[in-house]
């Protein structure tokens, strides 16, 4: 029996990657149609009752007519979409969490939702290390000075240089797939690694207050939950040694960014590097745009060719399990 599938890719997880993975992984005949979403050329946002989605409800409803399986990254699975798509049975989201899917409405409609955990673990770990080094060695600032024709010898003054990784302590808040990879990389630099994660028991695990007190570098890798919301604020930053560095390539909700700006302006933090923010894109007039020694990238820590290919392969493998009648590996709607 031929199964109708919609590949709703975008300009990162492209339709050709999704379709190639489906053809490679899924047994039997597939009738594949395509819808190309505008992300990241157009930012994602809230659509209906779901977050971080492309605003394409109308186009998606039309494209899902008669479709049983949808593979996507940014398509919004809202109650409105579900109500208009009675043939849909599987919605596979090619990202680390299905935040763009209304899971309760999907369960009520009998639609299974899967996702792609770990797809960007390597890319994010590598980006984290790059951000940590860039903030510590002030690479963006010195590059900008040189590009502007300015050679600043004062960067070499003792009070203006940062610490080395070798022999210093790095605290990792969160020790999942990304945190573990960062730890392995840091050990190669000769750093001592401390971990705070209530869900793991590993050597070097400590409570958050001890991690902050002992670490010259702190990198965040926790999920955004009610418990972790705002977990790094003014008090936590004040507990870090003067001259330390804070990196966040996880979620903007973990950090009080005003407290980060205060600590950078006062000199308590030597530097900070952020890939995620409480509001994206960053609004005009934000303190983040003018605070010294703050390095920023636009939520692209997980952006690599391997991430996009991994994402397509992971969702295609669950589509194959669905077709074979096997349990789904990454089911968000049990």
C-alpha cells in the first residue's frame, strides 16, 4: 500500500535531505509531496498555541490533505491544523524537542508525534568550546579592532588578559548528550571539569553553589523547565570567581541577562558568550547590544551540515518503524 507523506522542510533541514532519508530508510512505496517553509530566512515564533514554528498554518492545512505522515522541522502542529487533517497519523519533528507541536491535541486526535534527540549534540558542543575560547581570548573584539585599522597593544596588559583552560576548572550545568561531549573536549585541554545535574551520578558532580564557587568557566547545558527558569541570576553570578567566563548555548530562559550585563559592566565577569536569548531576534535598544565583553551568535550553535543530515535520518528511521508496525523510538505522545 502506498503511504502519502508530506516533507515540510526548510532552508536548513531541506526537503531533499528528508526525502533522501525516507527513500533510504522506509520500506514500501511512498507518495511524497513537498512544502518548503521559510525558516531561517524568516524567524520562527509563536503560532496559535505552539512555540518556535513557522507561521504557515494555512499552507500546511492545504498540503496535509489526504496525508498520513508529515516530516518537518518547523511546521506548526496546532489544534487547528489537526482538526483540518483527519488522515494524519504521524508527525515527525526533526529537532531535539517537539515544541512546535500541541502534544495534548495530537494525542486526542490519535496522531503520534516523534522528535530527533541528540541530532545537534556534536555541533553544539563544538560551538560551546569555540564560544568559550573566543570570550576568553577576546577574539571577536581584537578582530574588529584590526579590521578597523587599530592595533591595540593594551590587550596584552596583565589586567586585560583572561585565564587558560589548562589547569583551571570548568563547571558544566547539565550533563546530557551535549554536556558529556563538552567535558571530553575540555579534558583534552587539561581542564578540570565539575558537573551539576540532578539526573546523573558521575565523578565531579557537585551542587550548583559549589560549582559556581569553584569554576573559572561556567557553561550551561540544561533544558528549559520551570525548575531551571532563571537559574543563573545575580546571586549565582556573584558567587562565581571574579574574572570568570559564562557561556550559554542552551536556552535563553536559564539566565537573567540583565544580571549578566551588570556583571560584565562591573568587571566581575571577564567575559560572556551567548547563543540564545530571552527574546529572539534581540530587540533594538537591548542592553545586550552595547554591553562590553559579551560575544553573541544568533542561535546557531547546532547549525552544521551533519546536524541537518542527522535530523533527517532520525525522523526517517521512525517513519520506517511506523510503516513496519514497530514501536517508535522517539515518541513524544505515548
